[in-house]
């Protein structure tokens, strides 16, 4: 059975974070609040734990989960190439609801799924999440819901969907402030490209980067498959990311956090 901690109580929060961190180190799954929606998380460097995360959500390797970090320094250790604007975007919007898709450091010993050499990384603005991430290091986090179902904005909604058999610890941080998922920006192109619209509007991104390509919409005659060149990014088709807003945890490409991402949008979890 899951252990549930009310993080509104300082003692319970401290105990819960410690218990959740120990569970993550053992390869177990935990549910945590984020600044977007609740997420289901696992040790990003445990292939078995990540596989269990995907199985619990009911999604496959073609929809790899994003990675949440507790600091910019932790993110930089995962990223091989940040592009011309990545650092500026981090400085402006982190911690916060911005997920950056970058080329991953080739030497990383992990298996998040079919990422095509990329990683979707975010530093959330939630004190409970940050406390946990500082204890565990990078975590693979997808929205705490079954694939295709609405993202959880309360811990009770996560429990209703995920149950108490597969999740070791639930951290109850209260209702999330917003059900809108993070904006996902692909930095593997020469010009930043929005893969999923979300909490940060493209106008704000352009204030930092100048030119930003808007989210591609599926339309007549437009192919829906991911890019096939060497810069192609892996695009999951689900939530803590989604290709539509309805995100530690997930999500449609942030247009409808309740929708699942399209095949065209990698790393579209709802977080």
C-alpha cells in the first residue's frame, strides 16, 4: 500500500520527502506535486524504474518521459548542446513551466525510451518537488494519470487513477495552481520551435529569443511523423506531457492538457 504525506504539515513534508527519496533510490515510483499538474516520478537512471513508470501509465517507449531537475547545474550535466538561446530561456523562466528539448549528453547511462538522442528537461517551481529533486537528482516524471485520461491537479485524483499498489509514496502538496501544462520548446533546431503550447506564451519566448517558430498544427497534406534527420527529437504521445494542453509529472502538447500529444510532438507529456 502507498504511504501518503500531507505536505501542508512541515513535519509530514520532511518525512514524506525523505521517504519518497528513499523509494526513488530503491527504484520505486512516487507521485509528487509540480507547478503544473501532479507527476509520477522515478529515478531517471534506472531503466527498470522508467519502464515501470511507462507501464503504470499505460504508454510505450515511443513516448519517453521528461526529466525534472532541482537546479540548472543538474540540467547542464544532461545536455550536450543547449543552442544559442537555451541558457537565456533557463535564466528567464526557470524554475517554472518551461520544458526544453535538447541533445542529450551521449555518455549518459540511462534509457528513457525512444528519445532519438534528446532529453526534455525542466526545473519546476514547486517547493516540495524541488526538495525531492535535490535529494534524488534528476527524475523521469510524467503526469500522474493513466494515458488518455485528464491530468491530476489534486493528489486524490492521482490516487483514483494510479491506485496504491504501484506507487510507493504520494506527496500531497494540495491543489496545483494551474492545470495548464508546461510549454515545450525544441532547441535542436537552429531556431527555437514550440512543440507544445502551454503556460508560457510564445510572445514571452520571443521577448527572450527573438525568432521562435510556433507550434505546428496538423492540417491537410501535412505529414504527422517526426523529423527523420539527425536533429530529430523524440516525441512521446501522452501527458506530464501532451501535444495538447488538457506535466511532476503530464499532457498534451499543451493546448489542452487533457489531450494526448500528437505523433509529431516529442516529449509531449503533461507536466
